[in-house]
C-alpha cells in the first residue's frame, strides 16, 4: 500500500514575506520532497514484489501447461497402444472427434481430421449410430471381402464443459465407444460346439457299430457257409462273392468306428505274423476279386513272432487293402511282401503293401493319417488313422511313399521277439 501524502503548506510569494517566512516555506518544501522520495521507494518495492509474484505465477502456469501437455501426450500414447479400439463421438454435432489406430483398423475409419458420421461408409455409419443409442455391451459382425470379423462394443456417455472462444461457458455430450475384436473367441466357441457335436456323433456311431457288429458277424458266417456248401459256379456263385465282399467292407467300417472311439489300449501276445497275414489275405480276397485286382503275398517271415494282437493287425491289413482297391483301377495289382530286416541292434519284421493305383500327391501325403481326411467320396477318412494307431500300439512304424500315377507303397515294421 502507498503511504498517505502529507499536506503541502502554502508558500508565500517572494517579496511579500519576511526572511523567516521564506525559510519556513523552504523547510516545508524539503519535507514534502522527502515524503515523495519515501513514497517512490515504497512504490518501487511494491512493484518489485508484484513482478516477482507475477513471475512465480507465470512459471507455475508454464509448468502446469507443460505438465498438461505431457499428460496429453502420454494419454495419446496409451490410447494409440491399447489393444482395443477407442472412438469418441460428439453427439451434439454427429462428429467423430477421435479414433485410435486400433479402432481405425477394426472398423476402417480413415486417418485424418474430425469426420462427420454421414461421411463414413454406410455399414460403419450404421454401426456407430446403433452403438450410440445402446447402453449395453453387444456384439456385431463386420464382413470385409472373405474375412468375417466379430467385434464387441461398449459405450460410455460423458459431459464435457469448455469456454467457447475463451469467453462463454459451453458444453457437449460425447459418446466413448470401446471396441474389442472377439473373432478368436467366436471361432473358439464355434469349434467347441463342433467338438461337442462330434463327440455326440461319435458316441452315437459307436453305439450303432456295436449294434450292427453282431448281426453282421452272423451274416458273414452264413455267407461263408453258402460259399462252402452252396453253388460253386455260375452267376449264383458271383452273387455270394459279392455278398461276402460287401459284408467284409462293411465289417471294416464298423471295426474302424469301434477302434476310433475305443479306449486305445490293447493286449499284446506272441503271435506269428505269417499266419496273421495269410488269414488277412483270405479275408480281403473277395474284395480284390470284386474290384478286379490281382492280390499276391510274398512271405519270407517263416516262424518269426512279434508281440501283437491278431484282430488289430488283421484290421490294418483290411484297411490298407481296401484303401489300395479304392485307388487302383480294374486290372491293377496289390503286392504284399513280408521279410526280416536286420539292424545293428535288432531284427524287424517288414511288411510292404505296394499297389499300382493313382498314387498320392505331395500335398496330400502328409495328411493321409489325419482323422477325417480323404481324397475319395467313398471313404469316411478313418481307415489309415486306425492303421497308424494300431501300428503304434504294437510299437511299430508305418511310412508311405508315392508318386502320382505310379501307385503307393505303405511300409510297416515291427520288432521281432
């Protein structure tokens, strides 16, 4: 505060006062001068204080502005790095005021200045308008070419106040949309549902296979009796052979279903692989005759024994033979060769199935043991899968080699006891 000014005394005009009056006037002038000097000094002090206070406030304001700028930059970086999309819409003016990169990628909003909703493509415009009107989280589908993407969106409403042109208070309503890509979860859910359906279908197939196997076995026995004691030539004989072939093919499918949905365990006993091969060939020969394919066995195993299950190995023989018959035209051949192969540490029983069929392409050869994979409409695609499982249960190996148009060869090996 400035000090109160002292009253200035009246100074008599020169020549009208005495010498004492002049001295008194001069003294009053000096007092007034000193008072003005003190006032000026105080004024300078007050100005210096106000300047320092202003500088402090300016420094604090600059610091606050820098801090706000840093927070704004950090917030933008966080929004840009978020794995979900963020879209801010000015509801008052229908303007998209902010989108982060993930949102631009998910819904295809172009990068650039604020856009009006009507300037967006119709599907995105409909999506955003619908999201603004809803208060719950919901999912929607976006199709882009051949790709289908599922997105989940949740809305938050905010009220923003600001100074219009720095003088008047104003406010707008904004909708913040949070988008997440849930395509993976949708696909996983669909796969789980498919798996549940497949399990239920497999259980039903196993039940049906159990029900079919017993009467099928009786029919096979009757067909065998007819073949042994019935007619021996002519067309009726061919009927019986076709009947046997059909029932044995059906028996192979039933056994494959039961193997596929079985426990996976097997009891192994010492068996002669030669006998298993010869019995298996007798079982599949009607199928070869029906397909017009020559079937031969070159057996050099003699009395070699392996740890095995005769029923499972015969199923392998049946599946490999049927697979060859499906891909070999009439007049072709299936040659089965069995021999002993010696290694540095053991003996192996090696059995090869070589056909003269159409062969397997390179792109398919790595998939033929996968469940459900088949290049033929006549096969459910589980025969070779069962072969691989049974061979592995016997601690053996199975490999395939082929060239398109030059047939295929399946090579099996089992440890000899």
